[in-house]
C-alpha cells in the first residue's frame, strides 16, 4: 500500500458532511471495492460520559472542542498511517455517551474523516492532506438539523432550539466559521453537490491509481 492520504470533511452541524462522505465512499466502493478506503467520524470521538448520569450528560456543551477526545482521533489517524488497525469508538446520541462496542478500522490508502471541529485543532490539521469545508447556509443547516434530530436522534423541537441558541450557533461563530480558512475546497449547498462529490472522487481515483 502507498502513502495514506487523509481527507477531512468539516463544517457546521447538519451541513451535509456525513451525506457527502458516505456518498463518496459508497460510490467508490461500488466502482473499485472497499479495501483501499476507510471512513472515520469525529462524533465517534466524543468523550465517554458513562460515569455521569443522563441528567448530567444533557448539560454538556457538545459543540465545544473540550467535548471531543481529539488526542485519540489524532493517535488513531497516525496508527492508520503507520499501517496498524484501530478500534473506532461508537457514540450514542440518545444516551450522550459511548457504547461498549467499537468498530475495527483497517489501514487504507485513502481515509475520509468528517466532523464539525476537525479544522479547529492544529494537531488534527497536521494529519490532513486534503481539507473540505461544507459551506451550507446556517438557516438551511438548522432546518435540516431539526428534521434529522427529531427523526434520528430522539430529540424534541424545544430541546433542539434551546441547544441551538445556547451552544450550536455560538460555536459556529467562535470555532467553525473561522476554521474555513484551512480548507482546500469549499462546498456550497450540502451533501448532494454532485460536482464537488465528483471532484473528490476523481482525486481519490488518481490516488488509488498511483
Ligand atoms: N443537499 C441536501 N439536500 C437535502 N438534504 C440534505 C442535503 N445535504 C444533507 N441533507 C440532509 O440533511 C441532514 C443533515 O445532513 P448530514 O449529512 O447528517 O449533516 P452533518 O453530517 O453535516 O451533520 C440529513 O438528513 C441529510 O440527509
Ligand atoms: O450527545 C450529543 C453529541 C452531539 N450532539 C450534537 O451533534 C452535533 C455534531 O454532529 P453533526 O452530525 O455534525 O450534526 C453537534 O452540533 C452537537 O450539538 C448532541 O446533540 N448530543
């Protein structure tokens, strides 16, 4: 296997990062097979909070860098570069903590990693060869987050709007928007931008052909 290339996909919550990463991954796996591409999620590296009660866990600010174990994500990316498999944690948005199971991730020629605060952290940025920022307007992100969090993450409308006002929106202006300067490619509209998906797929095909 040649040198590992890590592609980061960052941007606000519900901007389409997961959809973009999974579309690129699934379309390339269908075309080329899955052995040479892996996907990681920053959300899997939210800190374990199993020592706290559920009432305490809901008080955490999940949009602040301190909520993530970025040191572990950086160490896992380095291990994968070094040719070693890692056990990626799994996170429950309903329980607000990690679950016991992990997912084995094998070293791959191309690693896609997606998450809100990836480009804010210098030790993570050092691990990225290509960085993408999903520049979906914040009002569109909010509408998509409301629908997704009610359907998929067991949230009420009032809990979403309260969390959004106190944590999600302030974190966008303090951490996420300023991190756009570190992106190589800025993607408008979200996870269904077919031209952007095609550009990243073309780059990955080139890397896999080297
Ligand atoms: N371009 C788009 N058009 C319509 N819906 C979209 C688009 N991009 C993403 N979505 C939807 O918006 C929601 C949030 O997208 P997701 O990929 O989970 O965002 P993120 O990973 O950035 O939080 C999901 O339900 C997804 O299907
Ligand atoms: O327990 C949790 C953990 C995270 N969140 C919210 O999730 C988003 C990040 O995930 P996206 O898939 O990028 O939306 C972040 O804004 C947190 O507020 C949560 O609500 N509860």
